[in-house]
C-alpha cells in the first residue's frame, strides 16, 4: 500500500513542480528555440526534467529513511542523480561547455559505481575487461571443445 501511495505522491509532486518550473522558465526566458535539429516547432520552456529528478530523489530519501533502500544504493542514486540534475538545470539557465557537462556526467557515473562496488568484468572473446585488467581464460565453445 505504501508503494502505491508513494508512487502517487511522486506523480502528483512532479506534475506540480513541473508546472512551477514551467512558469519560472517562461518568466526567466529559459526557452529552447527550435532549429533544424529540434523535435519541436515552437519555443519550449526548459528545466522541467529537474522537477521529476528532484521528486524521485526525495522519494529515494524517504525510502532510505524508512529502511527500504540500503545505504550503498541510496548514495549511488542520490549523489549521482543530484550531480546530473544540477548540471542539467545549470545548463538550462546558461550554456555550459560540453566538456564540463560530460565531465560531471562521468563523475556521477563514477560516484554511483564506487558506491555500488564497481562493475563486473565484461567478457570479450577469451578475455574479459575489468577496471584496469585484461585476463585470459578458457571458454568452451558450443560443441564442448575448448576454443
């Protein structure tokens, strides 16, 4: 029951905050003016994604406080989400150079990976790639023979 109640609260909150941020964006002239690469044809307010991220982060905080989300998952989601939302909202206000935006996104991903214990090795043929490691192992082929 709590899950459905929280989901409804997040939905209502994100819609309400999106409306508030929409009015703010129009007042601040934070409009995305269409160009040849745009998917819209009229000027569109920017910054609405921030409201969705913030309500989800608040829900994650609530779930952490009541013990439904473990510390490592909370830190990965909350810290990484806050970094990405922050740089996105800042970019909506003024142009942020791509190298800074991508650096913040990589930092957010690294933050999440650290809190989640890294990532498992990726098998590539007879080797696997891990953080700084390339190792060889025997991998049987489909016929049961060692390749």
